[in-house]
């Protein structure tokens, strides 16, 4: 059985550390002199403009990319050596939406590299079942992936990332192409998961995450970390390089006027 009760965590226990890390694509700088420490139990969003380096930062932590310079460790080692402890949901899942694959089969893909032999074991299937329960869609296990809504597909892909039983969960734009109601459900799920794992996710939705996460990692070539309480209009303007509009997801309009939850 799992123990979902949060364990007391030493404040100095570090999950990941970047020291003077830089990265460039074809000599074009994407990240420069990044210094960042992620502690155990963190629940942080990575925000910034398109092309600012959000996805690149996640891929560096996963070991899919290597720094051009600087030092990067995850769980005290190189990311490649501890990748089995990291769950990852990419921004663009490489699925042919017409391919006849069930929800369970998608989630079991997360067990590749963790299972022995050529077939999935009972343990693999048990973990996949549990991962679907974690994201509240166990009833969809036999459904075709292509028949699901956008929000349901996102939860399936998170379940796939969870099926490797990670200590660190990395999500790239998990709220992309889902409606506000599905987004609320998703963040409630992530808050529960955060009781037993460290979570980082990239997003554009500053207005919503400021109500949910513990800190915001602002990425626009350089990296600055803010507690959510410090996020102001000036900081947002500095991140995105201009004025932006923020839409509240807890805001409703009715015939009687405006309502706020």
C-alpha cells in the first residue's frame, strides 16, 4: 500500500541544482547563467514567453538535452542516470489520434524501461491502474484514447508519467487545449500528488497558478524565482516584455452583473 501522508522533509534536501547553466541551439542562446535549486516537495510553475526557454529547462532536467556550459545535477547525479525517477509529460504528445490504442495501453507505455521481459507484468498493470486512479479516470481504462476529450487526454498522459513511480514530475503545458473547468480539476489532482512527489510544470497561465503553486520560476533566457505572493504586474511585464491581459478563471458574468468566487 502507498503512504500518501506527507513525510517531513529536511529543508536542505535538494532534488535538482543548476549552477551557471547555459544552453544554445545552433549557437543561439536560449538559457544563460541559470542558477536554480529545486527542493524536495516543491510545487512550482515555470512561466515565460514562447521561446523563452521553459521547455528547454524541463528537457535539461530530464537529460534530453545537455548544458552548453555549467553544472546540472538531479538527485545528486546526472539526469540520464536518474531518469527512472522522473516522470515527464511533453507539450506535444506524439500520438496519431486515429491509432487504435486504449487508455490503459497509453498509460502502460510509461512502464517501458521499468518492466522485465517483453510483456507487461501484473505489477505493471497494477501500477497503471493506480496511476489512472490518481488522476480520477480509472473508469476510462478500456476506452479508446481517440474518443476522449482534451482534458481527459491530458490526464491520461499525466497517468502515463506517473506509471514510472516518479519522485520528480515534470509537465510541459499540462493545461494546453483544455477548458477552465478541466483546468481546475487538474490542479486539484496535482496538489494531491504534490504530497508525495516534487512537481514542476511549464505554463502560460500566470493568473491561475498564482493561486495554486508555492513558487514561480520565471524564464526568459535568464531565470528568476519568486514566491507567488511576490508576483506583480511589473514582474509579469518584465517577464513577457510588455503589457498582457490576465483572465480570471473564477470570474463569471451573469444577467445580474459580475460575480467572483
